[in-house]
């Protein structure tokens, strides 16, 4: 009562100004919050507006299943590039996923805190390195090593997978660390109390309890690998053939767009936008799956 009695009373004009100020600030924040959604809507509308006509003209099935990419002759088939993107992404997932999960397990279960404070920022620092630097290192060091020791031209699915695996490592590691740290401490203590070793607890309890979060980390890492362009252009070889081995050169969807957009015109340009439509759909599917898995994990955690 004393505090309320001691507070100065606001005049009607002052109260009106406060309400108007709150309304103005909330409107600004709403516009900022909707800007990301608006940008996504604009980008989606533009890409589909430019790419869908040529896809319907050629036929969606033929566009994604044909291997004939001869834009000057009016043949548009992106099947080799789809297979190339899938092959490179799968290889990157094997390399980056295994390394990222292993790093996350070590950082959360076996490392002392002083080591985590050094290793975790160092791994996250990899996300700040430009992709062209990764590609340059791949061309100078990795490609000659593959050519000399494994054979082939060196510019290959394997080189692209290794480079992309390292590039997706920070994403997989960071999200996996969060998923592992979200497991209740009682699970670990209960397993240890029943006589399990530290590794048995990690393998049979911690990893299983955080499975959905780890899956989301892998899927988001896949999205990072699918959308990469510059590094893949430098180490993939950019051959319009379906890869028959990990040592074969390959061209991805993103590489095709970046390599040919500078001189494309007419239907050729529209076909590149249609390639972007296919890439956009693939990435949206991956992100939707990751979001669904994360929400399911949250519901299970809240239910528990």
C-alpha cells in the first residue's frame, strides 16, 4: 500500500502516450518477425514462377528422370545431377555424421570441462571459414592425394564428400551436443547405479534417449551439404554423367546452376530455375523432417 501510495499518478495524456508507444513498438517487432517469412514467400514465388513453366513444358517426370542435358538443343534432363547431389550428400553424411556424432559424444561424456571449453569453440570456428577456402584446400591437397593413392582424376565424389563432411561437422556437432546434454541426469545415474560402465551407459542409454535429436542434427547437416556450391564446383569434376564409383567425377544441382547461369538465356535460363525448384523442394523436405523429429522429441520429453 505504501509503495502504491508513493507512486506518482499518470495523467490521462501520459497513459495515452504510453499505450501508443507500446503499440508502435509491438508493430515494429511484428514487422521484423514477419520479414523472414515474407522473404521466404517472395523467394519461393519467384523461383516457382520462373521454373515451373519449363518443367510443365518438358514434363516433370522427364525433367527429373532424363539424362539428356543439352540446353542448346532444347533437351533438359537433370537426373545425373540429382544422382550426383545424392551421392555427394550421402558420402558427406557418412563422413561428417560419424565425425560429428563422435565429437559430440566425446565432448559431453568423456572430456573434462577445460578441454570442452577449448575443443567446442574450435569445432564451431570451422563454420566461419569461407567455402572457397575449403575448395582451395581440397584442390591443392586432397585431389592430388586421391589421384596418386586411389586412382582416377582426383576430382570426384570422394573428394566432394570429404570436403562437405568437414563443412557440415560444426552443424552436426553443435546440435548433437545439445541433444546429448538434454538427456536427464537421472538416466545416467540410474544406469551407473545398476552396474553399467561409462561406455555402456553412453551407448545403451544416452544415445538411445537422444536419438531424435541426433537424427535432426544429421538431417540439418544434410541440408547444409545439399546446398553447398563453391567448394563442390572446385573438387567435384563437373561431369554430366551418373557416377558409377566414389572416384568418378560428378556435377551437382547447385554446381550446374552456378556454372551456367552466367550465360544462360531463354529456356536454358528457365531450366536452371527449374533445377532450383527441385533443389528447393529437396531442402524443404529435409528441413520439414528435421522439424518434425525435433517436435516429436520435445513432446516425448514434456510427456516424460
